[in-house]
């Protein structure tokens, strides 16, 4: 049955948000709690997969039976993900990676002086796009968190990043997205097929996403 397909397979999951340092006491971050990615790691481990979870800072406990690697910045997440990628069978990128980082992290705490302070940001590498470009046998799943034009932007990400499946999140809906215990998503596949899922807990959604992935892998 489809459910046993992940047994013994290496599943790489990313979760949580990255933090990009401004100075030793401040950072640029986002509202990801890690709940979605952790739920995926928990459920994949219950399906007997070998799970590696690469996580930004969260308050969640390490899931049992999962190898957890904690990182802070997008650059660290990239290093950790690339180190685990080649022999992974399934990769699910639920993390909210910062698109930009302060160009210079001040070595000392920035003192309060002028009325305005300007930070110059530079672009972070797009980890998922890099994975898509060097994909061999991996089944690659991305998330998209959008506040407008959900299907248009999600379709663009699916194609540009060479994904097999994309979980599209309208993060403006109540009961969906960052920090909520539930989520509301649409699943998009490489072949153009789409599915709309009702609101459910992130644990239930993780189970659903993994079941859908198993169906597709077994085809
Ligand atoms: O953690 P929770 O509080 O449970 O919230 C869950 C969630 C809202 C964070 C999750 O469901 C979600 O939507 N995660 C993706 C958030 C995001 O950053 O989306 P994006 O559209 O900016 O990025 C698209 C994809 O590219 C994502 O898979 C992301 O991991 C990846 N990416 C983005 C930027 C970057 N520099 N490198 C990446 O790999």
C-alpha cells in the first residue's frame, strides 16, 4: 500500500523561520512557528522514514525518532540542507526562509542616535531553487506563502523551482498560515493537476500531504 512507501526512505524537512542578524542583539525574522514543518517530520517518522529536520529557531520540542539540526540564518540553512540533499528521497521545504539579510551585521550593538536608521539588505540564496536545479531522483516539495494572487504566484514557484508538488498557503485566511494550529492549502502538481483542501489541523494536513506524495511516488 501507498502508506508504506516511505519506510526506510530518507526524508528531509525544513521548518521554522530564519533569523538574519542586524547586530548582536537584533535580527530580521518572520512569524513562522515551525508547527507545519514539525508536523510533517513527526508524521514521516511515524511512516518509518529516516527523517532529518532542519529547523530555524522554534519553541517546539524535538520530535521523537527524528534527527534535528538547528540553524539560524538562511545561509546556515542552505549549508545544512545541501549537506543532506544528495541521498534524500523526499524533500519538503516548509521553512520560511528570509529573502534578504542585512548586508553588514554590526559587530557591536547599534546605539540609538539619529531619528532615522537605514539598513541595507542583500538577497539571500534561494535554497529551493538551487535544489530544483540539481535534482536527480528526489521528490521535491515546496510551500508558497502568499497574501495575493495565490495560484498565479504558486504556479510560478512550482515551475521556476522545478518542483514535483507545491503546497500553496493563502496566509491572510483566518485559521491558515503562520503560527496557527490549522492550515488551509491548495496542492499543485507538476502536471498541472490541482486540489483544494479544507481547513484542518497541521498534523492532519501533514498526514494528507504525505499520503498524496506516496500516491504520486507509487504512480
Ligand atoms: O511554521 P508555521 O507557523 O507552522 O507556518 C507555516 C508556514 C506558513 C511557514 C508554511 O506553511 C509555509 O507556507 N512555508 C513557506 C513559507 C515561505 O517562505 O514561502 P515563500 O513563498 O517565501 O517560499 C517558497 C518556497 O521557497 C518555500 O518552500 C521556501 O522554503 C523556499 N525558499 C524561499 C526563499 C529562499 N531564500 N529559499 C528557499 O528555499
